[in-house]
């Protein structure tokens, strides 16, 4: 599918109604180009809450967000003839992002999640506003959202404002063909009428955690895949290093240390290593009582990351069920201000996931280094080179991997511990959740590359171990080795241009083909 195209008539439909939106819905819209539609129950609820806003707008007393300014300017009561201008001015002034444009999937997730909150009936906007946002998504029109501009409180203001600006027919956006053009032209071609914002609607369009939440949902999906891959590559490294799989026995995990993720990782590794002819030789020529931590503790480290991911998913699900705006229209008709736009709950888990990703990459690099060091690899040639000294083998592949690990350690420094006061000290504590999300995306990309290097090294080591055919690999690791070779990850031999091999390994990790090949032998892995 052309990721810049409009939603096809037969594309999957995500219906936004009374039921909570799921993570799968977000992924379908952000990455799968699914069509979106707002259910009649939501449209009716929006009409009821809008009537309440209209009534408040007619009253002489000032109501925040309806007939006042915003932030530190909320002390001014705005007369009725200026309120449409107030909403337009809010969006235009807040669309102040800078830097490169964020990825299309991030903007689509952000727009969909904001539309979901509008459709909840708690924001007081007209049904037309949410329906027009759905029309933009279905037409493949994607606002150009800049990377810098959100402090994660009051929500992702600048990113959401760039989207709201396009809803008004202003600013710039990417069309279905991926070309950047004036938003007014794109809306006209799609037959979409720009929205003339009324009281509160500009504020409701920009006052949410949607950007950081969308990136959290996508990060959780990506990390779930990488945790499975890390178990596969760890098993391959254990096998190549002639380690023992006895440490993976189920009775050593769930029953006596009941961390769910640890048990899942150990079970994955044990399944991948089933029927290996290489494991269990740690007492042979060079006896050792135990394998190194990077081998023996692989389930404990990856498992802790899995449990961190489970917590992050819990937070994401709670936020998906939320209607984040300020003020909100309660079911009993009251309009109340709040601080629910603060991104701390999301920011914390985004930072937590960056820590887990950094540590998973760190232990992977230690296994790779062990495979390349002839003093610790139990009989493998130095750097897995064909003729060490003449050939350098995978020496510099490990350098690249180490550089990625080092960068991920820097990216693991929490963003959420920082706060820069804004809006004349009215917004004097912010979450930095958007920043936490942006750096987590880079961390996840790096982790995929780190695991790709371990895959390259462990596959080559396994090939060297079995070159004479006297010892058989585990069927699952043999399948991993075969798919790696089919994908263009070269095997042992004289030195060659190595970057294409690493690129092929990265693509194999990113596509999920490695997991699919292994699961044909093992059955589904966690």
C-alpha cells in the first residue's frame, strides 16, 4: 500500500463510538491507512455537549476557554464578536513548531487520537469538527508537523496546532501523493470545506496528549517485536558459544522468581534451542561451571524489559480511554477546568521504555563481543574472520554496534525529570513527554540495528561451528540461519563490503521475517 495514499473504499474501517479506542485501532489508522468513521451515538453526544457550550457562551459571566483568553491571558473576558477571531488566533499563534517534519504515522496517530477525544462528547465541539478531521485522514491529507514545539503540557500544543491549522484550510500538508502543498488547495481538491471555528473549538483541538500517546502506542508494538527477536538472537549466541540451556528450565523462572516477562523470555529461548547439538558442551574441552552473565541472565534482562512494556501498555490503555481536554463538559452538563492535559503518566513510561531498550541493546552487544573474542568464544576464530590478521571479520560491525549502544545510553537519560516553565509562569511545571517520545523512537530504531549485528555475528558463528556437518544446529536456529542467508546476510569467508550484510540483517529484523521463519519450527513465540 502507498503509505501516502487516501484510504481505499475497501480499506479496513475503524469506527469511533462509545467503546474505547484500542491500540490496534491506532496502529490501523497510523500505519495501515484504515478509514475512520464516527458513530451516530458519538455524534449525538457531541451535539448535547455543544448545546451546553453555546448556552455558556451566551451568558455574561466569563468561562475559561469559551469566553476568555488562554493560559496567562485567561484573565481577559472576550466579547462575542471577537470569539471566532480568538479561536483562529489561538491556532495560528500556537502553530509555532520548528525543525524537521515528524513521520507521517506520528501525525496520523495524533490526528486520530484527537478526533477520538472530540468524539467523546466531553470537549464541547460541534460534530462537524470531528467529522472534518476524519475526512482529512480518509483523504490522505497529513499536516506538516514540526519536531520541536511541545513541552507535553498543556498537551502537545504546537503539533496539534499545526493539525488544527490545516483543518481551517491554512498552513501546509502532505497530499495523498506525499507532496507538500498549501492546505487550502488540498482540501479543495478533496471536497473538504475548511472549518470556521466557534467558541472553545480551537482550544479543544490542541489541548491533549495525543502526540506522545500515539508514539507510545507505536513504541509498544515495535518493542514487543524486538523483545521476541532479542530472545532469538540470544538463543543463537548461547548455542554458538556452546552454552547450557539448563538455565532456561521453566522451574527456574516462574515458580521461584515470578516475574512474568522472565518466564516468557526463558521459554522462548528454550523453544528456539530445542534439539540443539551444540548446547550442553560447557563441560567439554574447557570446562566452565557457568556461562557469562550476558548469556545466563538473558531472560532476566529481557524479561524485565517485557514487564516494563506490560506496564507501559497499561498506561497507554488508560490514556486511550481518557478524554483529555480543558475545560471538559461532564455528563451532568457542568463545564469544569482540570489538569488532565499534563503528560506525566505517559512521559514516565516513555522514559522507562528507553531505559529498557538501552539495557537490552547493551546485553546484546556483550554477547556479540564474546562471539568475536577468541579468548572467550570457546574455539571460534578471532572476530569470526576467515584468516585473522589478513581478514578483520566482524570487528568493525561490533564497533558500529557499540556506537549504537552508547547512543542509546544517552537517549535513556529521562526527559520527564526536566521542566521549563512557560506562559509567564502559569504553566510552571511541564512533562516533556513529547521529547521523551521522540528520543524513544530513535532508541527503538537503534535497538533494531543492535540486534541485527548480533544476528549477523551469531549466524556466522553457528555456520563456523557446523561447517564439518558433525554437529547439528537446533532446527529453529537453523531456520534463522537459512532465512538470514536468503535475505542477503552473508556467511563466513574472506572480508567483503560489510554494510550491505548489516542492512539486510536490519531489514530482516524490521520486517518480522526472522520471527516468522523461527515460528514455523517452534510455533508461536511470546
